[in-house]
C-alpha cells in the first residue's frame, strides 16, 4: 500500500477518511476468506531518498522512512481493529512493545488465524525501498500474488499523471517492464519478483471497492508476470 495515498486530499500526514476506506476494503476481503499481509510505505510522512537529496545522511534518512512506515502501520491496525478486524503489527527492526519482531512464521500464523499481518520497516535495512520490502515479504509468506495498491490504475507506457497520451497495459511481462524502464517498482523489487515468479497486480487502491474488484478478476489494473 502507498503511504502517499494515505495523505488523501490534504497531501501529508494521515487522512482518516482514506484510512477508514482502506480498512473497510481490507476487512471485506478477509470476511470473504482472503488471507492478507500488508506492507505499507511512509511517503506521506518522510522519504529517506528525498531526505538524502536535502543533506540527510542516507542511512539515517532511510531509518527515518522506516519509522514512518511504523506510524502508518499502527494507524491501519487501529482502524482495522475499530471495525472488528484483528490485525498485528510486525516490525523488521526490534521495537517492542510497538510491534512484534517480524518473522515469516509469525506473519503466516496471524493470517491463518483470520488476522491481518501488517509488516513494517521495509526490509529493516537502508538502501532498500518499501517496494523491495513488499516483494521480499510476499515471497517469504508464500503469497499467491503481490497487490500493489497505489493511486494509479495500472502500468502505462509513460506516467499518466504527466503524459496524457500514456497507454495502459492490461498485462505485461517483467522483462518488458525492465526493458522499457517503467516505474512499476524499483529494479531490485521487480527483479526479485521475476526470479521468484511472484506476479504483481498494480491497481488504484484509492477507489473504494477496487480491492474486491481486483481480487474478483475484474480488469481494474495491470498484471505483471512472466
């Protein structure tokens, strides 16, 4: 999930209406029997790479970004629990009692017991994006698909927010994404998914009901696969 999208119309911080919309979509799918693990970004609060460009030490900037993902994870877990959906925050960096230390088995146990595993801090290491953290966790917990919920409704030939002539793909291969230099995810994340045959589905999470539509195989996004 995009941290930036959590900011909603206000452009920064956490928009509670957007947060609650996300929580409702997630609970709807858990109620339908879908098992969900979530990795959420922190771009609505702080981006390590942006901080580095403004003079921050890169390692410390990335660590600040990891902490931003924890804030978003706590907010999402609170919103889910408020509507009766159990959730557990797991952190790649030791942070008890804010969250439990992440492990594959703790995440799977949470999911199999009907909870939502919210996995924060990315990979726990600097120089890796949340996209890479998402790819890694999807592979680790043996997910069937990695759903990239963002503010764009799929993968395009160019940035649709900047180029009105951009054309959307319904399906595209990892190799074509890499060859075209498309900004689906960073190169490390895309390569990791390719090597482990983890399909990626990119869709607009900001439209209420889109998560269900995507999981019902309605064409609301782009599938990235072999």
